[in-house]
C-alpha cells in the first residue's frame, strides 16, 4: 500500500480505468443507462481524490475522468444515458466550461451529472446549474438520506433524479422509521417531478420494495456489478 500511495502522489491518478454499472427500469427491467465509476490502479478512488484535492487538481482529475468515461462509453452505447459524478467545484462557470469540453463526444441530453457532495455548494449554484440545463444536461443528487445538506441541495437544484441510498432502502425493510423516510423521499421527488433511483440493491426483497413504492430505477449488484469495458494498458482486467 505504501508503494501504491507513493505512485499515486507521483502521478496523481494515472493509470486509471472506468467501470460502468447499469441502472435498470424497475417497471420493465430494461437498462436505462450506466453510471461511470472511477477505478484508479494506484490506491482507492477516495485516496486519489483526496490527494488530487490537496494538490488543487480535483477539477483536472474530474475532467480527465469525464473525457475517458465518454470516450469509452460511446464506443459501446449510442442511445443510453451516462451518469457522471462531479464535485461542486466542477460546476462553476470557469471550471464548468472545461468539463463541458470533455463531454463533447456525447449529446448533452444523454448525460446526467451527479453532485457527489452537497456541503460546499456555491451560493450561485442555482444559476450555474440552470446554465447546464440550458445545454440539455440533467442533474442528480445522491445519498439523499445522509444529512440536511442533501435536502437543501434538492430545494436549490430541483434535480431530475434523486438517488436513494442503500441505508435508507435496507432500513425500510427493518424499521418503520426508515420506511417513513423512504415514503417522504418518494413523495418529495414526485412533487418536484424528479425520477427516483434506488442504489445498492442486493436482494430480491429490496427490489420488491422499490416496485411497491413505485421507484423508477434500481442500481446495485442485484441488477449488475460495475464492469470495466476497455481496461487500460497494464490492467489485468476484471470489473
């Protein structure tokens, strides 16, 4: 691990792969799209992102991830949606222009941008995201049950998708309190015309819960594990 972290600090994030995990329609089982997931070969995604952020290179990292994710995706898919994770810094007017340039290979209406953290949103985030929407991009907020900041982000952004985390879904099968939280999230989503995605689905009982509550889409090992479609040179494969 020490050698891995040294390599990560030396090269920051290269080499890296992109894994794609399917997002499935609960109503008919069809694949709606894929989430692109960063898979560095030197360290964990969290470690590399932390190092890049400490060096002031987080936007540069996310730009390269987006570009690589799009380039690999369009070699396989010409019609499905692509979900990409971005930190708030990448949505700013200055950085957003760079990010958009990395997405030129795919029509904006096929891209969903997920906000990965909601604590440090820019004060003008509504204006910024309105600009993204004018170009045709869609927005998602994930881990909805994890804190007040997520609820604030939903109020500010009115996202097109709300991703419901595994903790909430698994909890709803065990606890009436969590069941109420799930009901509240779905009610809120419907009132702002947002579609819902249940994340981390691993069991049939969790999938049935999504069906019962009318959740639009599901994501997790039950539906499909993340897979690396085009391993970079030196990778031994695997997803």
